[in-house]
C-alpha cells in the first residue's frame, strides 16, 4: 500500500500527559500537512512541511504542539501537557504539488 | 480557523436521484478540491479543479470551478447507497493556505 499511513489510529490519554503521533506520507511527496478535525467540522490546518522545512504554522498550533519532519520523509506531531480540548481527529496529508492532497486515516485522540 | 460555507448541510435522498452541493468563499481560490469522508476515516480525494470555469467528471461525479473563483459545485448523478458520507470542499487561496468547508452529510435511502 503506497498511501499515507498514520500511527496510532487511536490514542486515549490522561490530561497532562504527552502524546506523539506519526505520519508516513506517500514516498514521492515532498509536502506534508497536519490537520485537526473535531466532530461535525471540516479539517482545520495546523502546519505544513516542504521536505524537512516547516514553512507554515496555524495560530491553532499552540506552544504545546510541535511537529517535526527530520529527514523530509515521515513526520511526528507531539502534544505536551494534553488538555481535554485537544480531543480530536488528527489528520496527515501529503502532496507533490500545491494541488491534490492525499489524507491518511487519522489518529483519534481522546483526553480523559 | 476559516472555513468555507458549504450547503446544504445535510441531504436525504432516494436512491437514483441526483445530488447537488456547493461551496462558497468571500475570497478567491486558485484550486478547489472535493473530498468524501466516511466515519472514522480520513477524507478521500474525489475531484481536483485548477482553472476558473473548469468542469471535471469522475464517474458519476461532476464538479465545477466557479467563474468568480469564489465558489465550486459538486453534482452526483444516479445516487447509490455507497454514496453515503460527508462531502467536503477544500480551497487553496492565493496565500497557499488550504481551507475546508463545513461539510454536506449525504444519506441515500434505498
């Protein structure tokens, strides 16, 4: 399967704990995006990488959130000191141009 | 963050009927994309549009890039039960930022 993969698919954590999610994009895609989606809403942009460079960050991305793409391949999204409001689906997408983004299955985070 | 206005919010239709939905923005977009999302899964790309006025089909799906560059339309012909899901539009603006619509939930009654 050459699609975008994300791990884990589900994560339940207690408030205050740190969590890290991984995204493996389609191999020839140099652009990688992270989104957050809450129930009944469309995905909201969090951040974007071109190769290993993080080129844009949304104001939604508080200082508790950090994303990396160290070798321009897979990416990680870490949330420190999780809060109940962080509960959401975290989606990763990749593309080779400014156009078509292909999404992974998402990681559903539940903060208790 | 900004979200595009998508309508209708939900639709309940009989199998075999045609479906139309649209997406509007107050600002100009350079690219419009349409996605379908099933519960618990990521969005799946259906159609991509790159030029104002462009009309593109993918099987029973047809989408158009509005001539004002501020809207887009998706039509589904002869709906079938597997068309059930939430349809999202997404637009890339002149600042290279992607925004998603609020979604249209489609229910097809056999």
